[in-house]
């Protein structure tokens, strides 16, 4: 692992204007997503995870990501990072983080969030994650797709770009929704109202694409679950027992490759 840069160096980068790479065809709906949310939606996005009813699940996810990624310090590329709240938490954990997003407004909020959290992001870059700039090639120990790869048109292209950005021996970590996401009512509404791409992105699809672009190995880790009520008495309720059995069956059979679990890909 490469040690952290000095605070002076990191602050120098964090105060720069975000770098912009727009050689690719613009994806207008993704670029304009924040403006379509309105002021209330913008504030909600800026204040995630704390502003979201699912804040507990988001924080469980961050804990799981920290558990499977290489120990900091090290350079981490947070791909499709949105407003950068994940980038800020990962910077607090000790990583040197470069955050990207296709929307210039999102990248501006990444910098605002960094100031609020009191962290320095190594860089913020406006770019499409299916066409990352070559300047990022071979720079990172970790590349992360958190809840964004399912917005891609071509997951193979996105993973190929992550592969290029990694140093030899680096890892790409994904945590994406599994089978059924595209048919979820929230996903249907997002397509209709905001024009965003919403696709199923189970581990089986990610692993197949990763192999095709050169990743040499993978490991699958369980996505953390919200606490399950056990009992107020001596025995668990029949309903709780049924949920526990269902969870076991999904995790102990090939069905696990259809669910939204963590995938760690080795370069």
C-alpha cells in the first residue's frame, strides 16, 4: 500500500476546480439528475446518508465495504460517487480518495461535502465511468462501484475502465442491487420521472463481465442485513424462523449469485 500524501498535498488537490472529461456522448438525464430533483431533493442528496430513512442500511454497507477492502492507507477511486458522502467517509477511514461523477453539479457537492466533513479529497473528476480518463490509469489500489454500476449502459466497459485504473494486484469492489431491481416500483418511477438507467446488476453479471475484461479472481461476501427481531420470549416466532430459513437458503445455494451482495474482483 502506498502511504497517505501529506495534508498540504491533499489540500492542494481538494481546492482545485474539478477536472472535466467530456469526450464521450453526453448522457443528459444522468447529467441533469440533480436539477430535476428540485431544491428539496438536492438538500436530501447533499445530506445523505443522514437525511435518508435508509440511513441505517447505508451505514451497514459502509461498514461492510471497509471490512472487505484492503486496509488504508492507499489510493481509492470512488466511481460514480454522486454527492461524495461515501468518499468523505472513506477519506475519514484513511484512504486517499478520488471521486468521480458524470454530473458537474454532483462533483461540486462532493467538494462541499468534503469541506463539511473536514476531509481533503485527493481529486474530484467529472467523467462518465464507462469512459474514465487515461490520466487515472494505474493509480489506485482500490476501485469502488457503490450503488452505481446498475445505472450503466455497458457494465463491461465500466469494469474495463476500473481495471485500467487499478495498479497490479489492486481490487475492484462492487455493491449493487440484484435480480428484480429493474422491476421495483421505485426503479420504474426513476426511469419515468428522471430518465435514469435502472438495471438488475447481480453478482453473476458482474463476475462474468469482470472475467471478460481481465480480472483474474473474485470473492463474494454477504451484504449486511437490517437487524431481525428475534423474540421477546424463549423461542423465536414462526414468522422470524421462516425469515431466517429463507435467508439461509438464499445464501447457501446458487441463488446467492442473484442477490445484491459484495463482489471483490482481483486484478
